[in-house]
C-alpha cells in the first residue's frame, strides 16, 4: 500500500469500504440495538451468532459457496460500535 493510499483512506475511510461490508456493519449495529436491553453479553452474543450463522448459510446455500470471514467481522464490528456508543 502506498503512502498516498494510506492518506486517502485516513481522510475518507468509508470510500474504500465496499457497500456490502457497510451493510453488514449496519445490520450488526441494528441487531445489537434490538437485543442490548437484555444485557451487553446477550446483545453481542446475538450479533456474533447472526454473523457466523449468515456465513454458514452462505457456505451451504449459495451457488458458489462463498462465505466471507470479513462479512462476519464487519457485522460484529457494528455490534461492538453499538456497545461503544452506548446504544
């Protein structure tokens, strides 16, 4: 990665994040918000189960069997962001 790429990413971090990963992040945030009332562990646990479960579903049900670990990471990052922001 070139210095110019690093600076561009620092100035506009979402520019380089694919829309798919942004969607996973938002779903993780929403899932955490929906379940955090039962406790932080429950909220983050639900997000983790949804993230991993969706990728397992992709493994068995998509034509090309294309689970993506980074999709699960993006989903869980949304849940963690919800926790950090106190949502």
